[in-house]
């Protein structure tokens, strides 16, 4: 498929890595609604993306025209702070294996999805892309953030060295169908939803949330992110991260507890 920004052929083979997760499943739903007929993916039980040979074999077999990297080891503040080794190592392996295979088999368009945690802890608000690497990261999720920053850097390196038309997007805090509501491993919004729901069911008079109440967060429905991903694949071709959000914030505690 020759490179040209604009409408992607609806018969292009699109590999959504992480298609069973919150983000990946939303992207698959949106692509189907938009008429894409050749969407491929593999569950983690079928394909371990940390395995270089297995990842390469999958990409060689499917020969996708487009790749969306929504696969990652993810979790909330508690999980990130408890398991930084796994969050760094697993995500670096996943990204490296997918990008190496995509380059070897000449994938035309690729979208790498990161996270807003790549930005410094005290970045000016609202956070702009220019804040990247201008200050220290939030210590509780710095390992995950460094992995995602490495992914952005590798995308840009492939653009410079090999002329790849690949891009990176950084979503804000997400929620929607397929979310993780585990109180220890989820992100802030699903954890808050579960805590308030259970408090109502029990008849509790209050819910305790970590933090001072002063932090503000921006939330985006995952289906809106999916629509943005297709728009970027069809209309955007620049180095560095591009933020994806709604441009409005609301108050929340600094964590879901």
C-alpha cells in the first residue's frame, strides 16, 4: 500500500496489537464501524509479544499494512509502584519486538499509543507536547513512563533513519467498556466508580480517596480515542507525541483509594 495521507483502504490489513484490551477493543469496534474488513489480532495466550521470534513470525504471516500498538503492561498507581521492573522490562520488550518486526516487513502506517504519564510531574498545565523530557517524572509510575518515552524515541529514530511514516499518540486518562475495575490494579476512574458504587450498595456515609483533592485530571471515553486514532492514521504524519484528549479537566484525588 503506497504511502499517502488520506482515507485508508477499507480492505487494508490492520493489526491491532492488544485488541482484547480497553483501548484495542475500542479501536477494533471503530474500525469495523468504519468498514474495515481485514482486522487481525492475537490474544496474549496465543502470542506473547515479549517473545521476539513469536512476534516476528506473527507479523510475517499476517503482513499488515497498518499496525496500531495498543498492547502494553498497564495498571494504576499501586501496581506501577509495586512492580516497576515488570512495567519497564515488559513494555520495552513488547515495543521493541513489534517495531522491529513492523520495520522488517515494511509496514506502511503505524500508530504507537503511549500515556500522559510520560510528562514531568510538575509540567505546566494544560500539558503540551513540548513539556516532554523537561523535568522529573512522577516516581510512582516512572518505569512505565520511561518505557513509553523509549517507544516515542524509537518511532522518531525510525522516521529519521528509514523514512517511516509512523506516529505516536498520547491519550489522557481513559474509561469505557472493558475497563479494569480491580481496586489495586485499575486506573483512577474505574476504581472511583467501583468504590462509590459499593459504598452506595453498603449504605456507607463516606468514601475515602487518596490525595489532597487539588489534583485535576482529564478523562476521555475510549471510543472517542478510537475515532481519534483512525483520524491520525489518515491525516497526521509528524514526529514526536501528539496529545489526545478533550481539553477539559475535573477535580479528583491523586489515586483511586
